[in-house]
C-alpha cells in the first residue's frame, strides 16, 4: 500500500495534500487509545457468533490503510517528517490492534485449546514484546500529545493578547493569524485590518 500510494503521489496529477492526509501525520495518545479499543472490539467480534466478522476487516482496514496511504503520498511530495508521522500512526495502530486482540483472545481461553506448554510460553513472550512496544509508543505519543496541547495553548494565548492590544484602536480587528516555526523559533504573522492607519508607536506597543 505504501508503494502504491507513493506511485500515485508521483503521477503528474497535481494531487494536493489535503487536511485528511495532514490529520494522520501527527499521531498522539488518543490515536493509541482508539486503536486499542478497535483491536479489542475486533477480537471480541471474532469470538462472538452474534457479530459479523466482516465488520472487523473493515474496521482494521480503515485503521491501517489510510496512514500508509498518507505516508506514501507525503513521501512522494518530499514531506519526510509528515510521512514519518503517518507511518508512526500505522505502526501504532498495528501494534495496538495486535496487542489488544492477543490479550482478548488469551482471556477468552484460546491459549488452552492445544495445552502445549512450549507454544503457550512462546505466545506469552510475544505478548510481552507487544506490550513493550506498546509502552514505548505510548510514551512517545504522550509526548506528542503534550506538545500539541502546549502549541494550542500558545496560539490561543497569542491571539487573545493581540485582540486585547487592538481594543484601544478604533475599528481595528484581527483578520488572520499564522504561526510558523523556524529553527525552534515561533514566528507569528498577524493580519490586522483598520479603517485608518496605525501609528508606528501603536505597532511597537502591540
């Protein structure tokens, strides 16, 4: 899927990087929680005769295919950080689904079908490895979530300060605000519209 998406991204079709693609380039802890819930639900649907197994395939496909497709398209456009983020989301969903499914099947008693000690021991070790990977991804995604929250707070604070600074100026309002990161420095681009010109002193104070 990654190669197919990369090939499509290289076609001369002028495909744009849509918000749906960008939304999958910044995974966080919430994505991990959703993947765990999906994996557990999928495993339960597999062992339950009342739920269609086809729904499980659809749910897993919607969790794995979009991040891979987003990664391939971003990679084709030379957006390596975004492609890496989308691939991390794919890895997160894969590990979380596998771990949650294995745990649910283990609790459902599937490990007791063969009663083979060696196979059961290997299964437990694989589950431990999955949990270790899940813990590592969870720590990384927690840091990502905190970074996103801090950035949102920073942007809201800047916008509030700009609007408060514009109140003394008659008719002035904040039309647009953009935030650009340049080598760990946040550059704020604010577009202000006023009926009359703003003096240099007012600009400096703002």
